[in-house]
C-alpha cells in the first residue's frame, strides 16, 4: 500500500513538472548553426513550434534590434512560404568593408502560401546575418506568430537576469567571443575560400604526381622482369643447342 502511494505521488509530481515545463518547449527561439561570434557572420535558425491543436501557424514576423542593426540579412528560400524583407533608414550609418550603409533590415516576414505549420509540428526559418556587433553579448529579436484562426502570439518580452522567465519571451541570440584575428568579413571569407581551393588543387596535383610516379615504377619493374626472362630464355636456348 505504501509503495503504491509513493508511486502515485511520484507520477503526480512528474506530471506536474511536465505541465510546468511544457510551455518552455513551445517558445519561438533562435539558435546559430555552429557559432555566432562577435564581429563575424552566422547562419541562424528561428525555431517555431505550433502550440495549438486546432490551428496552423501561417505567419512569422521577426523584428531586428535597432540598437545593433545588421547590414547583411539574407533569408534562405523555403518551399511553401513567401518571404518579405523590410529595410529602414538608419539614424547612424554603419561602415562595412569601407562603405557606408545608410539602411538595414528591420524585419523579415514569412507568410505561408500553403498549409503552414500544422498542429504537432515545428519548422526552422534560417537567415544569414552579419556583421555581428562586438559591443554586446546578445541580440534580442521580437517575434509575432500568427495562426490560421487569426490569433497572434507576441514573443516580445525581454528576459532579465535574476528574474523568472516571462510568459512570452523574445528570441535571444547569444554571441560568443570574437575569433582570434578573424571577424568573418567578405575579404576573409574569400581568402579562406581561395586557400581551401588552393589546398584542394595542391592535393589533387600531389595525388596525380604520386600516381604517375607509381605507374612509372610499376612499368620499370615489369620491364626488368621481362628483360630478365628474355635473357634466361636465351641462355637456356644456347645451352640446348650446344648439347645437341
């Protein structure tokens, strides 16, 4: 009897924990593919789960921080979604690769032209972003999630250290320390690509050279063997004639 009560209490506690933690898994979040280093570029995914049992997610709006504007924002094409990129004038121009940038992306909107995200599913919305700021540890993106029943969930509350997580937290991208001597600029990326291409070409040339040397060696050995066989045959033939 005691054991059954303990089991029942444990089950109830487990259900309570799941019930309390379930909403945390349903938040709209943002995570980098790899790292998001300060001063560099990154591909980030906005993960959008469907929280409703009777409606689909048909629209996602992601607003970009105006205190740390990003000069480069490029969405990846997604089947079943129409993508709209909104740019706005900057109060203070940015300098990127020696050029002044007077406007930046302030919002990206995905609108379903099909079923959207159906109940029980989630979807990732990828973006290439940069150059990431070096004077902050995180970027906050406020997002709006619209359902097929016209309900709008606003993921716009900024989490604060030392406080409980808000009911509708905004997606927060944590930035890692800048990589040593590398900030992911276009020139650096081009240099890296050229280095990789050169290394690949050198490897291919080396492999080709090794292959040629190996072939030459094999042919040389075969020639020696054939020559030795010919000499041996000649000697044996001469002996037979002498004996006759």
